[in-house]
C-alpha cells in the first residue's frame, strides 16, 4: 500500500533532518522536522484505517485528518525562516527588501501560526456529529488554507522583488566590497540564488497543495476528494520532494557564511594569536553528500587590517608585503 511506503520515507526524512539540524545547530529546521513526524504519524493512522476496512473507527481517521492538514503550514514556517537567513547573509534591508527585515519575519510567522491554529480547529470541528459545527469547521479550514495560499503568493512577490532589487543594486557582500572599501574577492561566495530558487519551488508546491485542499473542501463529492491519487501526489509527494530538497540546499550553509563574514569583517582576532587560523565553529551541509558536515576555515583572520606576517599555518605562507586580507581565502573542510 502507498501509505506504508510514504510512512517509511517521512520517518527517514525526519531522521536525516534531525541529524543535520543537530550537528549544524540550525534551529529553523525544527518546524520541518515536526512536519515530517506529523506526516509519518498521519500515514500510520491511514495504514491503520486501511487495515480496519470495512469497519472503520473514528480515531485513526481523525488523527490523519488533523495532522496531514497541519504539516504543510509548518513547512511554510521553515521556508519563511530560510528566506530570512538569505536576507541576513547578503545584508539586505530596505530598499532591497520591500519591508524591514524585522517586519517581514513578524508578519509571515504570525499569520502562518494563525493559519495553523484555525486549520487545526476547523479540522477538529469537522469530526463532530453536529451539522452546524461541521459547517463552521469547513469554513475555518477554507479560511486557513486560503490565508496560507495568500501568504505564499505574497512571499513569492517579496522574494522575487528582493532578488530583482539585489541584481540592480547589489549589497557590499554580493558586490565583493568590504567595509571601508576593502575587497571581498577572496571571501566565500554567498550562493543566495540557489537558496531562493529552492524557496520559490517549495512555495509553489505548498500553494498547489493548498489549492487541492481547498477544492476538496468546496467539492466533497468530486474526484479530487474521492480519489487517493490527489492525496498521494499533491500532499505526500510534494511534501517529500520539498523536505528532501532541503537535505541538499540546507540553511546551515547560510548560517555558516553569516558567522564567517561577521568574524572576518569584525577583524577582532589578533594575528599570530592562539585563535589565528581556527576553523569556523558552525558545521553546515550542502551538496549531494547530504550526510557530510563541512566547515569554513580561516574565519578568524581579520579582513581589513593590513599586516606584515611571516606565516599563518602550515598551509598559508605569506610574504611581508602582502595584505592580511589576501589570507582570508575560504577553504571547505570536512568534519
């Protein structure tokens, strides 16, 4: 049965994301991990209902109805937080962003939480035997799903506007300029575009899934509601695709770069000190080898203070006439 296969995949995804988030300390992945667990539990209950046929009981059906409705809203929360890391990494604020960064975060997370609450309340009310409660529950679910679709569209506008503005007026980190005119040419590139493309695709899939849920509620006797194909493709299939994509394009990569740039631009570490050449403390994940944690090396070298040094470590030997910022080349190390 497809439910058993999806159950295994969701639990696997939750385990991998838990491993990546634990090692990288990327707390913004928590909503997606919870969403994967909820999807897994939902498909456990769906499998139980299949085994109960034709004598179905209410509890498994009720649990799967509520949990499968909640999961995509939690995924949206991770998408919005991931985008916030993109904005911080490139040092974007007004006028690059349509809103202030703090306003963006508050608005999207607040309304995402509100959507989660009313969808959950509505799906619970639909399980009662009172017709008036069922109708109210349907209205709440449609309101929550409709709001989620609206904010998906709003997010796509904000992210698209941000990328357009950034291409026309790049920030210092994107343009390769440091504070005070220093060069960032030897610093690691911030791969903001690939993260944005992931967020565009993920948001579009969440939006399509919301549209299917809306049609299910509006037309309960239609093929959209009666056929399991729509559930497995647009709920399970799309959610798995989103979650697995985050294995390879992980927000911890941006968090590592944020920390790297903050230390390098601060230039607070004295050359030749005990901390010179130390590794970035932030483990991150990126690329096909999603199980392999990586680090950015050399993050403690001050970027904008020219210095005369004989050597840094066994892999960097620099002449006395060279600027310290030439030593700030990023190296990716396994960990």
